[in-house]
């Protein structure tokens, strides 16, 4: 690994991809490649293969995906399974055919069974049923993990998968129809503060979730890229979780909303708990650095400064 290595970051304009780009630049990697979805449709196999043949990257970091929360997964199941399969299959298979030796595949903690023992260990993959509200996305990501594992086993290439817990941070999606819980809450509490109204939230507030600031994931990507760990799958998280109700109260405090919080228990809670066992990556030397309230402050500050740039996500 050297600073002149040609690195392609798929999805470089998204929250994760842009964080990885910034982290690599900050650490002296200047030969970075990024293509917008208009420049390169990752769902098109021939376009991806042609891109690889022309650019010849040394390393591929796959941060490209169709993502969303419970509502989006529930309303658009076909897009969530098929587009994610198309994107990652084209990137992974194209990289193999092009002789690329290093590939980092980014997934999600939703690959683990809904009722798996906590905290979630890497070996729990495929041991029980998935959470129904996001199984379409999860199945696609599981396929990506197994494809990278198969390439590693059969071709002895450095293809590794990182499974982060719930991410948030700069360039997050704040669209109320398609966003995840933390950015959606930031926007809801902010707008309720401006309008002096209560905030209505889905579910009971009882489920427990773990949250990782996106820059910490970017540091994990850099760490894995530079250290080439021996196994194919690593969890990335803080190893700490809180209830959704506690999250709401923390965001309410950061935003400065003083009104009532109304919980709609008729809406689904999703998985009861999702806490990652991050001991494998911790033992190698990576640790998260940004604690939750600090990360929420950073994210809310970014939200306030970039409201004019925040786009509504179309499915």
C-alpha cells in the first residue's frame, strides 16, 4: 500500500463515501477516483466493466447503495433488493475480472438475524430469520459479503467486508420519507422547534440502537486498507447502545426543542435490539473516537449550515 495507489470510491458523494474520501485525503492519498451516478450507472454491468478497463484502479471501496429506513424498505422492496444486487455484483465481479486485488465492501448490521443473541458477532450471520421490515436490503448485502468471501477463498484476493452499525453524520439523508431514525429526528425536532409544536415519533421508544459517527467508519476503512486483516468480515461500531427514547431526548436537548414528544405505538418498532460486538476489529487496533452526543452536535451544526443543499430523495 502506498499513497500513490489509485483508489476508486463508489458512492463518493454519499454520506459514507464522502467521509471515506475526506479521510483518505487527510492521510495523504491523492489519487482518488469518484464518478457520480450520472457519469456511471453502477446498475449497468457493461458500463462498470468499461470503467474498470479504462481507469484501472488498484483499490475499490464500495460505499454505493440504495439505502433508507423502515418506511422506504417497506414501500420499495423490489428496488432495495434488486438495485443493491446489481450495484454490488457489477462492482465486485468487475473488480475480480479486472485483476483488482483489494476490495472493501461496506454493508450494514441489518444482515444479522432479528432475534440473534446480543451483542451481534460476525459468526451469527445466516443463523436465523431476518427483520422483515428491511430484509430486502439485508439479503442483498449478505450476498455481497458472501461474494467477497468466495473470492477471498477461491482466488486469495484481499476482499473484505465491513458491517457498520447505524451511521449518521455529515451529508446524511434528512428526507422524512426515506431517512434513518437519527437524521429524521434531527429534522423533526428542528422543524417542531421553529413551529412551536410537539414531535410525533414512531413506535414505543423501547428498542435499543447503537450509532456510529460516519467519520469513525471512514477511519475503519483506512485502517483495514492499510493493515490488510486476515478475516473476511468485521463489525464496525461503538459497542454501546441506547433506547430510541433516550436518543430522542438527547436530540431534543441538542436541538433545543422544548415541546412534547408523542409516541405512536401503532407504528412498527423494528428489531428489538441491535448491538454490535466490535471486539475483532478493536483487537487489531481500531477504536471509535466520537461519542454520541458530540456526534449529534456535529451533525446538527452541519444540518443548520447546509439546509439549502439538503435534497428530497426520490424513490
